[in-house]
C-alpha cells in the first residue's frame, strides 16, 4: 500500500449504458479503458483541488479509474520535513505498481503538472514497464532546456544569488505575493491551502532534478506535452514563469519525440479542461 494518499475516481458504473460519444467523449477502446490514469500535481495544491489541481478532469473517470496522488505534505498525505522530487518519484512508482497489479500487465497512464511532471518523467525513466503513456502539463523540467537563453537566464538567477524566502514570511504572505503580487487572484487561504503553500516553500529546488532524456526517449512511451500560450497572462507572470515554461515544453517535445499541444491561457487543465481532456482521451485510446 502506498505511503501517500490517493483519491480514486471511477464513474464507469454511473456513465455506462451505451451513451453516444460527444466531442469531449471520444470512443475509447476496451483495453485502454481498463488501464487507470495516475495524476501528480504541482505546488500550492493537491490532487482533487479545483483551483490548481485536477478536479476538472473528473469527467475522464467515465471510462477508467483515475488515481490522484497527493504528494507528501499536500492534501491528505502525511507531513514531510522537505518535499523532494526523488521521493515523489518513489511514491509514484509505488502507486503505479498498485494500479498495474489491479488491471494486469501494461501499467497505467501517467499525467504530471509542473513539479509533478518532473516526478512523472523520473518515474517513467525508472519503471517504463509501468507506464502506458506520459502526459506533461507545463513541466518544470528546467534542466532539460538549460541551453535555451530564457531558461538559462532563469537558472542563473535562481542558482547564483536570487533571494530565497526571507525568514518570518508566513504561508499566507507567500501565497499573496505569488498570486496578487503577479497580478492574479489569490485563492482563499484555507488551512488546507496554507499547508500546501508551506510545503511548497520548503520543496527541494526543482532545478536540481537531472532527467535522463535518453532513457525516456528509448522507452517508446507515447508522450504528450501540454503548454499554455500565455498571451493574456499577467505580464510579470508571463515574463518570469511563462516564457521559461514554454521553452521547456518545446524543448522536451523535441528531445522526447512527443506531441506538443498549445492551449490558450496559462493553466491549461483548469482554464481549458475540455481541450485538455479531449487530448488525454486521444492519448489513452
């Protein structure tokens, strides 16, 4: 049994019965329908969160079991002194193994967002036999695109003197600075949200992750990379976050031989769920 909490969504009984497929409900082959999908979230959130998590993907549970992993320190998973992508990877592999045992050989589909996408990449490299497909939503895999000027500039700033979080800053202050400070709405600072923010504040820096692209490319796992277009994002957010993430998405797509889907906005799976969900159905078919 996994050391982390996993929310399980499975609506196949409620939605069975021969309903005709719509544009967002493409036909799914029976073999693919039996394979679960594991989702790994980004910072400030948890698996089933409606603000930054995967609540808008619930409709996909009409054809398969969805497994939403809460990383350590987030959601209903146990506390951790320091969130770490290597530990997240170990937890994801354990959950993938549980899912594979439930449906037989072939593994599960894997979806990761932001820092969760880094864990998804590392899990694929470690146990490709457990991964049927890999979907990366705005992956924070900055080291894979270190050659790109925008990403190189970001890495230089964070590695060589960019100020860290000052002592005494509370999770609520940090959440406000990370949202309202960049021109976005701040979500309600509930205890659950602030716990997620506190964990995010002490995560191991994601730019320390070394991702074995050659190994992942050699697995022949189908890969979809999803990235926002960022044209209507707040200027500061687009400059400091959006441009590097777009460069990473493009670089990863080329390096791994995947497919790149560009979606309007800057939070694809929450702002444009119909488009993202349709693409996931196609990948899983």
